[in-house]
C-alpha cells in the first residue's frame, strides 16, 4: 500500500494549477510507493488562496509561507512563486527537513542557485526542479534513441522557443500576472523563462555546453509598472540568440523571443548525427520526426513516429489509454510527479535535482555575461 506524502504548495498561478492537476491525477494512473495528499496551499491573498483550495481540493490554506514550512503535517514544499522567492523558501524548507519541488529556473543566478544546492545537499532532503519537457513521451524517446547510439556522432543541436505576447508597448510590467516582465522578480526575460527549457533539454540529451556567444535585446525600453503606477525602465531581455559548442564537439544554435508574431509557444529542437537525425515540435508533441540514413535508399526519408504505443516501446504510454490515443502538455507534469514519487521509494534521485538544474543556471549566467561583453564565454562546471 502506498504511503501518503503531504504536499504544501506555495503559489496559485499557472504553475500552481499545473502541479495541482498532476498531484490529483498521478495516483489514478501510476502505482507508486507514495500518493500525494493536497494538505495545504499558500498565497498572500486569503480570498484567492481559499478559492484555489476549494477548486483543487486542498485541505487547508496559509497566507505566510514560513508558517506553512513550520507545519509538522507537511512533508513536501512545492515552490511555484516568482523566481526571486525560490532561494529563500527553498533554503528555509531544506533547513526544516522538508522535501522540495521547485519551479524553474532554479534561481535568479548561479551564485544564488549554488546556495540552494548546498542547502539541500547539507540537509540531505530529496529535491527536484520542474523542467517538465524531459517527460513528454516523444522527448523521452529521443533520449532513448540517442543513448542507444542510433544517431552516432552528433554534429548539430538547434532549438528555439518563440512567443508573441509582449509585443504591445501598452503591456505593463510587474504584479501577480506580469512578474515575468519585471527583472526584480524574474531575474531575466526570455532566457530564464523560455530558453531555460531549451537548455535543460539540450544538456540532458546532448551533454554539457563548453563555450557560448550570445546577444540579447530589449525591444520595449520602458513600461508602466503595475505596482508603482510609474513608467520604469525594463530590465529583462525580450529576445536572446546564442551559439555555442558542446563538450562532445557538436555545435549549438538557440533562439528565444516573445516578439515572434503568430507564435504562442513554438518550442522545437533538431539534432543531427552522422547516422540519423531527430526533430521535435511542441505543437505536435506526440510525434518524433526521425531520419535514418541506413534505410533503403528508395524509401529513405523522414519518419513521423506517433509516440502512443502502449506495448512498452514508448515511454509512459503504457500508463494511459490505448495505442493511437494522444496525451497532452499537462501529462508531462504527471510524469514528473510519478518519477519523483518513485524515486522517494527507491532512494535513487529523480532528475533534474537542484544540482542538475544548477547546470542550466550556469549556462544562463554565461549568456548574460556574453551579451554584456560581446565575447565568447566559458560555461562554468557545476
């Protein structure tokens, strides 16, 4: 029989909903050593947190995260706050001996991230960061194909994450709904928000980055701030492009922006090896495009693999419906919860833990530095 794991969620925004949905669904589809119990949710607004608790089935509410962490009946703290709160909450939770699940990016910058890594490692508490795209079945299958050596030596890794929701200069910055535009709350713009996903996936699939050269741009220089009512300088990057070199010798080409009119969440990557290539597109997330040069010449071409087989060949899909029926974005969070709960039972850490996510933070630091200096920058080792 599975054991209860009492969850204390901090934050009731987009990710708070995504995580809560995963906690509610996971035990219906996965047999695991633990099952989540939605024990408490925390947010500053008493009215909003009560409404959230009623919607998602949390047993109780708090308006102070320190009170939540001090509760004896909470086993795990899930941090879904703006980025500038991650470190203080995570370090306090670690010192209290709580299990920690933290939204991405891990921290505002590398030095802050390192303090979080040291805190969880000193306290020896299980921890994980919500880089959920690793657990889209087609992306997980890509990992399996690479590990089987099917691509051979990898030459190129290119990725992009494009949106268009900040083009209007009338859009304010700051506040509950727009903290991602406020550098004091987010630490960076598209690099930490969108590109961080691309970097995490790339490091997981293709190994460490060695050097990078980046440029960033802030297209709208000033915006009204929601909290102060004043027009203030914009400190985030609206767009970021970088090229680089992985330690395995392959070349990197990455782009993210919120100024690509017509694109809402276009996350794609393509990997070219000596024997085969792989391509994936979030807009068609069940499919993995695959080209194998060993195929017979007259039939050689890109295959579109529908990753829904329930016979064990396609990751996670034996837990869902029948072959041919698709799952969606929200299921990547369910898979992450399932893997994390499984890891609590086995004692084998689920990735990315804080140290693994710290590697992405160091790439982000190198991007920031390169964009500032205009020079190639070495990516520090974690």
